[in-house]
């Protein structure tokens, strides 16, 4: 499959056809391998009951998709966005951003005010898209959401809320994300040192009572978690464990993730601010 420019050659549309849903199952296998995927039958049932599948089409081929179903939190229905996958030849062309915007447009037309999904906080590019480019916020951490992965690492996840008509979201998707000017001055909860591609030191901040004190905090993740996991698995696991403890503590004390910040080239910070 030949790579093309998404803005010129790709169209986006709601998918309901059974054959196209089967094509999306095949795309899931290409993206994630032979592990269990969302079946055609499950997506078809979700569509019938208020969910949606949005497809990205190049000519007649589906090169990306976003799938969501109806959720309910005891207050209002919302969209639980479960999967988004993009053909490898079409990545880094804005397809993921556009799929989320099309999902937002569909959800608002259907009467939903919020889309919620989980993501791995150690996937830094995904975190930047979700928080900075889309304007979502995070105030919940779910340990071992899918149990342990094949390497025995916990599949911890951030739970993101995307409030579709909020000023924050409107600004973000318009490219007018409010900069957190003070982020560089916010204390970091973890101090990490690199030499080349290797982590040489990682320790808690020297200030033991940061949480619940300052207005803003920074919580770092490696920008290339997959490489760290491969080259220094023990460091990766220790970082993940401590990140879980600190994030859980922050959220319990009224903080939420509102932005991202790069302090050193190897690290991306999640910026947390106290919301009361």
C-alpha cells in the first residue's frame, strides 16, 4: 500500500456495512497482531444501540478506524471510545487526529456531551495528542486495566475525559491550546538522569511533601518507553511502579493532567494542576 497525504486523499465516514466492519477486523489484526480483537458482531451490535464506527478511506480501502460504544456514569450517557487503529503506511499524517474530530462531530450530533477513553500514559505521543491537541484531561488512574502484558508488565491506564463543547476542547482543536507558562517552574515528582540512551539515575524529588502543596506539578515519562522497556527492563518497571503511586496520590489530592511539557529531550512531563 502506497503512502499518501491524508488531507488530499482520505475521506471519513460512518461505517455500518458488515463487509467493511470485517475489513476493520482485519486492520485490527494488522495493527495489534493475533491477540483478541473487537469482532464484527460486537461492533454491529454497538452501532445498533447508539455507538459508532468511523472509518478513514483511501479510495475504497479502509486505512483507519475509531470505534466507540455507549457508556453511562450514573449521571448522563457518553461515548466510550474503545479502539482506534491506523494502517502503518498512513501514520504520522494526521489521520488519528481527524478520526477523533469526526468521532466528536458524530457524538455531538447524536446528543452526547462527552467521550471517555483509556490510554497508556507511557505512550508519550498518544498522551500529547490526547491532552494537548484534543484538549482532554485526566484525573483517574486504573492499574492493570487489561491485566499483565506478554512481558509481565501491568497494563496501567490513564482515564481521559473529552468534554466536547468545553472552551478547553474548542481551543485545543483550533490549535489555540492555552500554554501552561509556569510548567517549567513546577516541581517534578521524579528526577531522572540519562547518559546517551540509558537511564543512569531515577529518584523521588528532594521535596517529600509536594503533593497537595503547589498549584502545579510535573510527572515524567520516557519519550521512548518501548526502547527503555527493551534495553533497561528493570528501570522501566521501577519507573512504571513509582509513576503509578505518584499519579494515584496526585489524583486523590485533587490534581488533574492538563498539559505536557518537555524538560529534557528523553523525557515528557505530564503537567498536573490542582483543581480543588
